[in-house]
C-alpha cells in the first residue's frame, strides 16, 4: 500500500518542481522587462539632453560665419581707428557675439602652428611637403558642447 502513496507524493513533488520552474521563469522575465524599461527611460533622457544641447546647431553654424567676419575685421582694424567710438562699438558687438556663443556651449578649437593634425578636429585643405604638422590655420574651428561643429581648416607640412 505504500507504493500508491509514493507515486502520489512523486507526482505532487513533480508538479511543485514544475510550478517552481515556471515561477522562476516568470520572475526572470519580469526582472528583464523592468531592466529593459529602465534602460529605455535612461536612453530617452539621454536623447532628450542631447537634443536640447544640439537643437540650435544649424543656427549656430550659420552664425559662426558672421562671427568669423567680425573677428577678422576686429583683427585687421587699422591703428588710427582703434580710438574711434564707432569702431569701439563694432568691437563690442564682436565681444557680445563671442559671449553669446560661449553661453551656448560653443568654443574655439585650439590649434596652433606646429601641432600634429587631428582628423577629428582639423580639415586639411592645403599641403606643403610630406609633414603632418600644422603650418598655418586658415580658418578657426568650433566645438559645441564637446562635439565638433566646424573643423579648423589647416595647412600642413
């Protein structure tokens, strides 16, 4: 008579094991779903921050051409005009534009003669010999929030 009881116990134990396995599988799926949801939320937040940081990139890129023109004219201002009030006003506008760009996360890419070329920040537009060092900076480059928006145009040699 003990055999039928053992078969019933074995059957019950098998069902319990099966239920435990199903429960563990369901818990694993639930944990993976929660982790996927958290990852999706994190990615959305990162995308939102990235979008906000670079939303004005097109506008800034166009504005950089105007700023460069102001910078060049300020650099080449004749000595006899440096005390002129109108010229001082134009130089103030140049300073305001540069301050505005800085507030937007824009900064100049620092490059000088003798630097090694960095393809991620420099665009080689002229070569003088076989060297790989910057010989001249033809146009300034700019980064916006750590991302290059306009590479520096350089001559290498």
